[in-house]
C-alpha cells in the first residue's frame, strides 16, 4: 500500500481511488459531490469550490509535525482531516512561514529625555521636572542626610559641554533650566561639533555641599607632590608647597592649572599652641632658678645664665640641671657634651635663660640656637621684685609663644582661706555719678584726676 493510501484511507471514496483531475479541475468531467455525513446535513458544493475556499495562502500555511495544518481539520468531523484542503496545500510550493516582526524600541528624542539626578554615585531619572531644585533637595535628603540643610547645598546642571549654576534653587524649576540650555547657542553648537557618541548627552542635575567642616569630596584629594596629584583620578588636588603655602591643581581639558590656595575650607581649623602632657613646673623650682640668675647681677656688671629643666620619669618630678657654660652680658656659650642627663630616664622639657636687666624678649641668637622641639623661657628685668617672663615652644624650628601660666604654677603663694572672711569690700564710687567706669584697675588709674577730665 502506498504512503498516500495510508494517509487518506477513507471508505467513502470507494475502491477506484482519487480522481485528481476532478479535484484540481484539470478534466472535463465534474467530480461527484462527497457523500453527506449521516448525522449532519451539509450543503452540496463542487470540489473545485471547496479546494478554492478552504485552501490557505502559502504565506499563512504553518505545517505541523504530521504535515497537516491545524486549520485544515474540519470542525464537523472531530479530528478528521479535510482531504481536499490537505492535498491542495501539499501540492503547493513549500515556503517557510514568515516570522512575526518584533517591535523595535521607540527612539526617544534628545529633548524628550528626562534629566537625571546625579549625586554620590547614584543616578535616577527625574520624572517630575516641574519641581524646583529646593523641592528635589528635600526629596533626596532622606537618602543623603548631608543635603538636609539647604544653605549648605548648591546646584548645577551639566548638559553636554554646557554647565549652568543655579542662583535661586527655591524658585527655579528643573524643566526651565533644561529648556534654557537646549535653546542656547552654545549647547546647539556643541552638538554640531560633537562626535557621534557625544550627540546624545544626559542632562545631569548635581547638588554639591558647599559648606563642609571636614573631609573632601570624591573628585578632590590631598597629595604630597605635584606628580602624585597628576597621577591620580582627582579633578581638584591640594598640594603643600615647599614655601609653606597650600596650592590647588585643577585638571581640565585645556590643561592643568596650579595656583596658591588662600582659603582651604576642606581642612579643619588649626590653632598653634601646646597641650601639656606633664604637670606644671612647680613655683619652688622657678624661684630657685630666679635666685640663681640674680647671683650674676651686681652694680658693676651683669651676666646671662642658662638652666635646663628635666622630667624624671621614674620619680615623676621635675629637676633643674645647669650645664657648663661661659657667659657674658648678652650671650651664653654652653657646653652640652657628656654631662647631659640620660635620655632613658629623663625628658629634656625646657630651657630657661636670663636677660638680666634687659627685657624678656627672645633674640635672633635665641632663634638660631633654640631649634629642638621643647619649651623655652626667657626671664628679664631681674632687678625688679617680680621679673618678667616670656614663654614659647619650638615645633621643629618654628616658634609659637604661649601663656606661661599654661606650664608654670602661679607666682603667688597660697594663703589660709579664713583671711578672706576678715575683709569687707567697699566701693567709694557706689554712690557716685554714672560717668564712673567699672573695671579691676580703674580706681587706681582715675584717682587724683581732675573732675573735668572725668566728665
């Protein structure tokens, strides 16, 4: 039995087989109509019309795994295939079905692209461009707490090669700035001159914290040298110079700019001074040193002298040490070889030298000699009952004056507190005119002056 007979073996067709001329209209003898089903009455029609009416177009035909399209199965016969439609479809050209066309993503115009909020590595499209920059700041302050204080935040919009800074963030909307840039000649000229990859730029809305007590931003850094700054990926670089000044390097497409930085807001405020880690030097020890200096003063001649103050780490107390020295009226030549106290136990804390009856001011010679990092004192006007004293620190050869009371105990001695109970304070100006001035020492200064000068 042939394959055709196996596929279409229907008893209703009889034993004579198929009349292909009758099916395709090739002969002159019309084909008899197919017998009607017993249960359903079907209108008669010619096989030619059936083939023509039920034959699908070649482009719409989809072959199944059994070689028969699903639309060739007659609904009134269950799963019985429509013989004539199957034959007509198989006899045509076997053309593969066309694939359905996929919808390409719609191309968005440059001017229709939403602006993008860009801060701290985060980027997000701004859907509501009618909001102001201040409203955007408030909306983002939960995610970025540093944006919570509006006075410390400034805004800019970067669109292609154009950057616009926002002067009034409370009244300016994001949409108005984007539209303003898009209509500007600089922006349009930039698009014309840009390469293909740069002709579809994003409109970036960027906040910046302009008032910050410490720390630096992601695009800014501090570097020890110009070479290290240029090798970094930072756009703004702060570099200390050999002259003690701070310099700023800015990298641009035009080149690298370097200039002195007068105000470095990125660094914390620093005040020169000294924070003691040891107790204050006792008044008794300083009294001994003053007495020692006065021994080199008489009516005929005066000399300077030098004393070192050490901290004993074992006994936790101060001690004075006098090095060998040759002195004159205005100079000291000390020999510091061999007789200094051992560093394992003692800390060389301070140098104290005298200026006899001269003022307590450090000289140029003192500046030259006092390079070590420690405390330095100079005592002057030793002929007076209370001499004058000046204190300073040397920090690697840089000097800074300090308050002597920071490291010295007071000159005055302690007294019994019951003494205060024996004194009653009385102000002679209590009932006087309103022109009387209040102050700790005004009484003595104003005493005896003519009344006309006080008016």
